[in-house]
């Protein structure tokens, strides 16, 4: 085999290995946290999906309840459209977590409750809010 | 009208000057000589580049990254190249 | 200066850019030097108008002119001065103008630097750069204009202000640094396209763009590292890289750019890998534009995303055009791109670089795949999937380690072919170092990737040490110099090479830091004053819990005393829980924020977060993370920057 052919064979071999490696990892993620399916709350409840899933929605106003025995534990109600779902979460709550914020929870659905081990809030860094209307409040206290 | 010019004078200058600056060369007579100037500069840079390459080749050989035959033939090629450039420079 | 002038400046910039392209194109057809001069000056004019527009916007921001929508959205009367300036790139339209601003700086430098050089290439270089400007000018003039007036049915007397999370120095430096990198690759790209169009393969222009590419690479590297640093210090999740789509968007061009700056050495020396180099710079530039698009389109949800907008399709079109035109040109010039020489041996330095290119591209593709997998999956299967760090880590760690190994192997290979004797002579010491490190680690009880990573790190360090030693030895044989003098002269005469080796040491340090993640430990607990808890061999006692009312926030401060296993005092940590705008009657405007406190040594970081407080009962809820070796990443970053500066240091001759 002349060196050109050897060369092309090597390249093909490498490309083959790469495609194999990437597909293999894609199909067999080692960690269950590697890939999660994003489903709607309706689907989750109707199909009673028990595998690890990700949900998105709003925190229902007034639904956040912090456990009296363990400050880290809390429950709240996730609202997507008109569907509501009870969520339990037991880790440090993000700073922005409060009534009405958009959240993404990851975890498992069992017996009517969603046990979340990840909770993310939409970051407020791109502050594309409405313009501030001064006449509605007095901001003197905020000045240094 | 005068008020307008006074208020917006700075702005007019800032906007009109670049236009004049950009269009000015179009009114010059055709330029030919510049080519030779540029060629000289280009050849000089090429000469410098080849000298650097020779020096680097010597260093590689000293370290042992290149075998003797390759070094001798490589250096010969570079030396030939640089003498061509020097000859071209002389002719200009 | 009125804001209208800003809008007009942008309009004129756009007009000039169209004229510049036409003029320069006509010049390439008939060779009339006057047209070239005019085209050049028009291009300089574009830059002038963009500078003007940028300064006008900055001025409006400083003056807090809330008649302009952009000023009202991103600043307020209370915003500190420096953040009024940085608001220039805080929002969508401003950041696009800022992109243009930086591109204009680079274009101006390129034009002025090359008035007497590369005469045949420059017209197309300028045309390419101006076309990129046209794209951004279309966006800032007609799609999202920074000078848009405020549109509200009340008088805006104060703006929204800048989110306190963004009010720290890193956020002032990180975006401009990244932009300096992203935009910087436009110049090598311009030269590459120009060379393609002209069919020019001489090494002269390659040398010029190597420096440009290296400068852009430096800025991009610094921008990425700063982003990680900021995430670690401010966001409070204890990590510095989350394989977030926007992070990936900056990492992918970095990968192809790194391959490029290596591979182009081969083209300079041996005139090989022409096809690779052309492809790599096109890919890098395309990925830079694509990255700019990913942060804006709302396609990927990410910590960073700007709100979804109409920009997405426009960017995608531009990316598509770049790919089609560039690769079309490459096909057109495929004969010129064939290298005159062939790869001769697998143990040659040339093939080492070739292999290096391939691994970088594979890594880039892997990150690309992981980033876009959710989008593809949704398009194909209809299900929405999210891909997390474990997926990326599983795919990329092996590839990264192969890269680390290559970093060590490459310099030990000779040109054309490494003889058997040389192979043994060069590789013995580094391989022994690597193997003994592995043995010790296995003996002590480490397993898996940790062992491989540290051993390869030792291997690479040994290689670099050998390289320095060989160079000094060769010099001393020839000249009578002391070791120090030989070292200095050697580095000084080969700044690229030895600067590059220093950069590699920085990379080794960073890999050591990355490997530390395998040993991260964390715990969340609650403490009242006097109570203690333990994590990773450290004891944490809550000494005091206090409160403070400050200028724009309210704070709960926890005083933690940290002692180690033997009871010896380690440090005091004071993480805080803050509420910004605490007096604001609108509860949605009150922003809680955890100000963490970190104790860092080369060995590990003790990372403390004050997650919550029950002030009635005096209970503090604390999260502690013990992260080994994190500091190695930042130290490695400094070494990387230092090495690049050595490589870039200009020579006098």
C-alpha cells in the first residue's frame, strides 16, 4: 500500500471512530443526569411519566411553603397554562425564586408529586423589563 | 439660516469632511510610480523573512530536530531564494 | 451632540460602506490606484462614523438622557459611572454597535498598517471587512437601533438601572475582551479570502495574519477565562463552566482558532496544510458570527440569552452566506490549495500538527453536537431534550486528554521523519516521568481519568523542560554563554516557540485544575450561633449572625470560623445574604443575592454561601463547597497570557 492509501485509510478510520464515539455517548449517557426530556406538565400527568424529566412553568402565587423542620425543604405549585402540579424540592433555592417567576425543574414524577432535584430560575441579567414610571413610587430611600 | 449653521456647524463639518476626504483622490492624475516603491518594500520584507528562516533552520539543526541532509538542502534552497531577491532588489 | 446625530452617523456609515465596496471592486477590475485610495478612505470614513456614533451613545449614557430608549433601559440616575459606560454593551443594540466599534478599530489599524504592504491583497481584505460591517450596520440601522427614542405614555425621569448581579468589574471587562477576540478573527479571515480570490499562496501574508490571529486568540482566551472566573465568584453554584450554549459558543471558535495558530506554522515553514488552514480560519470566523447569533436568537435557552428577536434569521442568513461563499471560493481555487509537498512519515512533526488539527476539530464538533442536539432532536423527534454537563464531560474528557498528550508529543518529533535514535533519546525521560507519576498515583489510591490526567500533565511538563534544556545546550555548545544568558537569548530569538511552550505549561496547570473537580465535596446545613458542622475534614462554627443596612441593599452577615481536622484555625468566612432595592414598594423589584466568601489556596477552595436566614430564630442556612485545585485554573490562565505575550513580543531587526 503506498503512503497515500495508508493515509486515507487512517483518516477514514479516525472519522469512523469519532462518529462511533459520539453516537455511542449520545445513546448511552453514563450519567442519568446527562440528558433529560423536556415535557409539558399535561403530558407528564396524563401519561404518568416516571422517568427523569424536565418541566417548565410559573410558580403559582402564594404556593411556596417552606418546611418548618428543615429550611431547605419546600413545596410549591408549578403552573403551566391551566395545569398545576405539586413540586417538592430540597436544596438551596435560587435567589430569584419567588411567586410568579418562570422556573425549570428537573426530577421525577411519582404518585401525583414531582420530586425535583434541580431548580433553575430564568436569569434576570438581561433586564428587558418595562420602563420605570416614577410617578408610581418614591425612590428617595434608595439614593446613597 | 445663520442660526442653523451655528447650531449644527460642528455636525455639518463632521459629516461633510469625511466625504471630501474620501473623494479627493479621484481628482488626482493617474498614479503609476507607486508600484515600484511598493515592490521594493515587498522585496525587502521578503529578504528579511528568508534570513529569519535560515537562522531558524540553523537552530533546529543545532537542537537536532532536523537531520543533516535536510538541513544542508534546506539551507541551500533558502540561500538561493535570498540571492534571487537580492538580485531583484539591485535591479530596481 | 444630539442623539439624532448618532442615527445619522450610522446612516452615513452604511452609505459609505456600500460605496467603499463598489469603489474597491472597480479598482480590482481596472487597477486604477485612485479608486483604491478613495475606497480606502471611504473605509476609514466608515470607522470614523462608527466611532462617532459610539461616542455619542456613550455620552448619552453618561448624561442619563432617558429620551433614548437604550439609556432608559440599562442605566438609572443611581448607576455608578463605570457601569454607565459598560451599559454600552449591556443591551442588544448597544452590543451590536460595540461589535461594530471594535471592528472599526481593527479595520482602521489594518488599513493604516498596510498602506505600503500587500498591495494586491488589500483591496479584497478591505472589501471583506466592510461587508462584515455592512451586515452589522443593517442590523443597527434598521432592525435594532441603539438611538431609538423612548416610547412610553409617561415621562421617563429615571431609567431601569443595571442589575446588581452585573455590577462588578469582571462584567465590565469580560464582554469587551470576548468581542476583541471574536471580532479580531475578521482580519485573518479577510486576508484568507483575499488570498483565495487572488490565488496567492505566498508565505508573506501568512506571517501577518499569524500575529493577528494570535492577538485575537489571546483576547478570546482571556474573555473565556474571565467568564469562568465571574461565574465561579458571583453566581454561587461552585463551578466555572457549565457547558452552557453561550459558553460553548465562545469555546468552539477558540478550538478551531487554536488549531489554526498551530497549523499555520506548518504552512509558514513547509508550505503544507494549505487546505486545512483555509478551512480552519473560515470555520473560526463563521463560529464567531454563529456564536454572536447564539447569544441573541432565543434558539437556545441559556443563562445569557437575550430575548428572542428577529435577529436570529438574519444572523443565520449571514452565516449561511459566509459558508457558501468561502467554501465556494475554496473549491474554485482548489488547485492552488494543493500543497506541493506530501506528508512523509507518521512520526514527523508535520503529521503531529495534522493530527493536532484533527483532534481540535473533533472536539469542536463534539461540543457543537452537544449544543445543538436539543434543537436537532426537537426538529426530528418532536421531543425537547436538554443536555447537561455530564454528557459533555463524558464525550470530551477523553478527547481533551488526547490533546494534552499531543501537547507533549509534538515538540519531540523532528521534521519530515524522526529517526529511531531520536525517538528513544527524546521520549525516554518524559515517558518515564509520566509513568512514574501514574505509578505513584495508582499506589496512593487514585483511579481513572485522574491518574491519566496528572500523568499526562507530568509527561508534558517533562517534555517542555527537555525542550528548554535542549535549546540551552545547543546554544552553549555554539556560544560561550551562561545558562541564564543562553536561556534569555534563546527565548528572545524564538519568541513564538518558547512563548508557546510557556502557554502549554499554562494549559497543563489548567488541566490539573480541571481534574480537581473530580474531588469536589459539598454540604448544606443550618447553624445557630455557637453550633458547628463538618465538611471534608473541616469544622465550621457560626460565631455571629449580624444585619446591616447599606446604601442600596440590606445584608445578613454570617461569621464562620473554620478549623481543620487537627483543630487548627484555618480562616474566617463571611458570606452574606443581601436584598437589593429592599425598600422598593414593588416586591418584584427586590432582588435577593448571595454574596459568597471564598478561602482559596493552591490546594483547594473553601466556598461558602449564605443561602437563607431565619432571623426570628437566629438560624443561618449555609452551603459549603470544598473544591480542590481550582486555583490552578486561574494560575494557568495567567501563565497562558504571559506566554502569549512573550510570543507576540515584537522584534526590532
